[in-house]
C-alpha cells in the first residue's frame, strides 16, 4: 500500500517542503517547493499553498504523516520559531490539514537524523581521526543562528538529542577574542556563542574589527547591519578586503574552539559534523588549519582531540532528509 508523507525544513530564511510516496521499503519524491519564510504571515499559509500546488486536493490524496524540522525549541509539540513570529502546533496542523500524524522536531535534530543516510560525497573531511562506532556524535552549524544536537547510540540506531547549545556563553581563548567579548557585552549584555557564530555573528566580528581605526589605517568604514555574512565572505574571497579576511579568520578560530568544546563535553569519538549554511561556503578557510588547531587546542586532551573525526556536511538538504526519515517512521509505527 502506498502512503504519502510530507516533510519540511523550516528556518528563519527559507522553508523547504517535500511530499514523497512511500511503498514498503522504497520512498520516492513526489513534489518539492521552496518558500521565503519572511514573506509569509505563518506556516499554515505556506502549507496550504504547497498542498494546492502539489495537486493533493484535486487528486484526493492526503498525507498519512508529516514531520517538520523547525529552527527553535519544541515544547509539548508546539514551537515558537527563534527568528520568526510564527507559532506552530502539531495538533492544530493535524486537524486543519487532515493529516493523521504530525510531528515537530528541532532543525538540528533533523540534521542529526539525516547524517545516517549521507554518502561520502556529502562530506568534506577536516580530520579523519580514529573511527569509533557506535560512539557519541555531535552536529553543529552556523547559519541564520547556531544549532547543536547530540547523537547517542541506542539499540540499532543513533537517536538525536536536541539542544539550544547556540545560546550558551561565548568563551574567548585569545586576547583579541577577549576584546571582542568586551565589545559585544557593551552592546548586548549577555553574549551567546550565536552572537559570534552565525551570519549576523560574522557581521558583529567585522564591525568590531573596523571600530578601531588603528587596526586598518586608510581602510574606509563600511556600514554593515544585521546578517551581512554573505557580503563579508564575498569581500574576503573576491576582493581580499583586509577587514573581511581577518573577520573570517577570527570566525573560523572561534568556530573550531567551540566545536572542540562540544566534542570534549560529549566525548564524541563517533565524530563531529559541521552543518549549517556557512560552512560549505567557507570550506577552503576551514581547511587551512586554524579551525582544527583551535579544535585540538585543549591542553592535556589535545592528543585525544586529534583522534576525533571531523566532517563538514556539504549536502544542503540534510535536515530535510532527516525530517523525511522521521515522517517515514511515523507511518511505520502506525502499522
């Protein structure tokens, strides 16, 4: 018997939805559409449009399950998105759209789930390390925000543990990073790691560096606001802009140290997976060495850190794939 399942990756910038047809062990994509999240009042508006465009109403086809990965914490199957004024409720979505099973999961929980079906072509390895499977894993990634999820082995597969690790304190490790912390403390009060490791975090670093005119004499100050991460990476790679180059280098160092902290905290011998929209765009910078140097720089545990595999996920749909796996499991558990 064929079942239709719907799943999506919903973030502050974009929403990607897909319908697939499940027939036993095989699942085939049926229809997919991308939306600008900021252009819509709520998710229900997007989902209604998507189902009409997919022709589900005309064909009298109704999804048997749905799983939506959301950039924000899930409480009692309700979610208030971190970077959008949307409130999502699984029970309400099930009732309004006649979908028997609807589940909301954290976006990085979905990324973590998706890792198990990635191929080697979907990964860029920064450190091969020593394979220890099954063992604890962690996935983190800078994009609109900073996401973190753990993966622990239970039974016959990895289970994700969603977190709000992007909101823990930024811990500087060099004098320049301490100056950055002081600068951002004056502006924000509490400085989470997301204030530094995200698109707008890279913008904060850039603005901090150019605030001191003695650092780059003769370089005109640029007015960059909010998330200008894409502009800064272009300035660095295409124009070799000195402020952008140092901002990116500082960003990479902090990224490596934070990834190392998470790996040490979880004893993640199963691997560290760098996701998010920024990492694939700066892969050459991540490979230069400062990322892994900061990752391994953990004092007496430097040797152990060199044994942990570290990969960058280059498949931009890993979160969508993870949500699809969970939507399929919802169907399987109903049989």
